[in-house]
């Protein structure tokens, strides 16, 4: 390492990517690393809350693909944050290619309960079409522009071929189940509709083996464990960054000035920006001076950033089966493959795909987590918890046919109203390609021969080429940008040493 361990490095945002970048830099010997965080806490979209006595995750829930290739899993194991069953080799070897398969209880809008056998052929057909969607990325070419349009084109064909002998009433209910599955996929992808998800780009996302697991003591345990590796005082809280002035011609020293809302200014050699894509979309024009180069700006605009919210409900006793892991609500008038509601104000709740059951019961009691994505979810945020409770109670009573079910407690996440996030996570929207993610992570100035390169670097989940939208993607992006700076100084030191040797 060169003498430049004294370089001034400012990290904007104390989410997992910012913390990971700081941890790597500090470990490499950099002595002037500082994180500026807009809020009064670290963790960003990793946010553990409480519902009564229960620990609940307001943000990230699972380690997606907990296995040896997942750095979040490795750290969580190292810090002793996981249950023994999550650590087993069997658990790590399970490769289900995405979200965990749930044992469901499925109710319909006329108060019927569908059997698992009713739904197996539907799940198979839907999984088949969804897995085809991820193949266009490598095959090249997009026969349809979006995942939604592909589903609407392929499902009726497959239904005609595979369900020839199925009566029309059963067929209709099965198609309604597919609409429910489409709403579930909106939650997984953090998208308003599958019509906004690019077909070619859908395959950019890569899964890791391992059955998704949770943190028994809360995801924030990972944040505090990582933070404990940082010197005290690295993070300055309640410091929203207003503008990153780069290519500072006035300054003869550090090329970047970071200006906070309070007017406070900090000089830096390098700034790592980790703000969420939702925030960048809203504030890019004021956050950078000079503005972002056009190709980078276009990628900020093209990539999608949507809302996925959770609604936790606690009950005195369960109204679902003891082995049930997820409850799905199927509207019997939705056999036309829909994932959006016609009138958001009146029927937003139709977008809720259902609930996952918090397990194990001995730990959580009888708590359900409802999932709702898109504009309907954003509208839900404008309602009081009393209004949401009322609507959900009516919904559950109608679908189960049980007129007395009543939740005891409620807690809703409100990610769209969060001024530092403006939504939940990113997705490759229509027209996106791998180039957009490359553009997102490209440092400024982008001219490699510039006398002061790497002034502004970019990390955060939406900058990872294949693990975008996840905690491990965010963490890896923070390490990537730290490594970029470490390599820069290592290379500079080597060049200087070689030049000296020649003299
Ligand atoms: C995962 C999961 N999970 C559910 C929900 C949400 C997310 N994710 P941060 O935002 O954390 O940090 C930025 C900081 O910057 C923050 O503190 C701000 O306050 C601060 N800031 C902003 N502006 C500033 C300014 N001007 N000045 C200073 N500071 C400023 N991920 O692995 N497992 O189960 C879920 C889920 C409801 C909201 C999730 C999950 C996403 C992660 O939470 C998220 O990626 C990281 O925490 C982000 O960290 P960061 O550091 O980048 O930003 C095709 C296809 C796609 C398929 N996709 C499937 C993937 C499935 C994704 N799973 C999601 C599901 C759930 C349930």
C-alpha cells in the first residue's frame, strides 16, 4: 500500500453496501474513511422492528441462497447469527432456483378452500413459463418485450394443449390462480406489474443454492456485527448529502466536495455513493454537480425501482392449517391473467397476493406477513393502520367464510413514503440490458486517463450485475468499490516504486 492510506474517502449512505465498503477500506489500512447517513440509524433497507413481543423484518427478510458462495451467509455464520438447521449441508445444497416453495392454504373469493392437488398442475405450468422467461437473456432476442406479455401469450397456448380434458369451471379457477401467482411475482421482483419487467433482462438475475433462511434475532444483527469492525465514530448520522461536487476545478487538493443539507462541506479524494436507485431517480439532478453523464443518467431512468410492502397481522389463534407456510387469495373473476387492479382506490387490496406464516410458531406466535407490490401498495401507504386493518379483516372473513376472524395487532411497512428510498428494490424494467447495470457501477470521471480518476464511485444493490435487489448484491457492491480504490492505490504505489527504481 502507498502512503495514500491517508486519502479522504466519504461514503454516502450507511446501508449494508456503505458499511461493507467502509469495513473493507478500514481493514486495508485506510485511515480517513467517513460515512454520511441521512437518517439516525444504520442498515437502510435492513430494518428489524417489533410487533408486540415479536421480532419482525420491515425490510429484507431472507438470505437468498444461503450457501458457500453467498457472503451474507458466510458472515452470518461467522457471527453466529443463524439457527443450526440453516447451517446444515443439506440446506446449503438445496437448489430450488429462487424463492422457497411454500406449503399453501388457498382460499377463493367465494369462500372456497382449494386443495393442493387442485393447484399442482397450475404451479407446474406457471413455473415452466416463468423459467422460459429467464432464458432469453442468453439466447438473445426478445419475442415479447415484457415478462407479462410473454405469460399472456404462452399460458393460453399451454392451457389449450395441456388441459384439454379439464372442464371450463376448473380451467377458469386455475387461470385465476395464475393471476395470484403473477401478483406474487410482482412482490418478488419489486415491480408494479410483470408488464414492466423486461423479458430479455429477466435472466440477468442469478440465484444461489441454499434454502432461503432468516435471522432469528433479526437481520439488523448482521449490520451491528459488521459495524463492530469499524472504529467508533465512522458514521455521522442525520447528515443528508445534498450535492456531490466533483471535478472541482477550484480545489488544488481533493477533487470532490460533499455538501450536506445543513450546508456543511467535506472535502474528499473519493466519494462512494450508495443511495438507493429510487432516491437517485428523484434527486440525480441536484445530487451531482456537474450532472451525471447522459449514458449513466439514462440507465438510472431505464432501470426499474418498485414498491413491495409487508403487512404484519397478529392473531390470538391460527385460522390456517398447522403445516401451512403461505396463504393465497384467489379472486374468482380474474381468469384473464391480471396483476393490476382497475381502480386502485376502491380495490387496492386485490393486489395483496396473500400472506406468509412466520415460523416457528413457538418463536413468533400467530403472526402473518402480507405482501403487496406496486401502485396499490403505494396507495395503501396513504391509509391509516386502522383502515388497513378494517379492509384486511373484511378480506380474510370473505375468503375464509369465517365472520369472526379479527387481528390483534398490525404493522405495515411504508417504503414508498421513505424519502431516502422511494420504494423497495430494483428490477430490470422493459428495455434494460446488462449494459445498464454496467453503467450504474461506472465511476466518475469515466475517462481512465483523467489526472484525478475515481472521484465518485457507485455501490448499492442496483449496481450489482446479477444479484441486484438483494442484501448479498449490495454487500458485494460495497466490497467491489472498496477493492477498486485499494487496487488504485496499490497500482499507483507500484508505478511510483518502479519509477523510483529506474531513477
Ligand atoms: C434480500 C430479502 N426482501 C423486502 C423489502 C425491502 C427490501 N430486500 P440501503 O437503502 O440499505 O442503504 C442506503 C442508505 O443511504 C440508507 O441508509 C439511506 O438512508 C441512505 N441515504 C439515502 N439518501 C441519502 C443522502 N442523500 N445522504 C445520505 N444518506 C442517504 N434482500 O437479500 N432478502 O428477503 C429482501 C426485501 C420490503 C425494502 C428487501 C431483500 C432488498 C435489500 O434490503 C436491499 O437490496 C439492501 O438492503 C440494499 O442495501 P443498500 O446498501 O444498497 O441500500 C429479474 C429478476 C429479479 C428477481 N429479484 C428477486 C430478488 C428478490 C429480492 N428479494 C426481496 C425480498 C425481500 C422480501
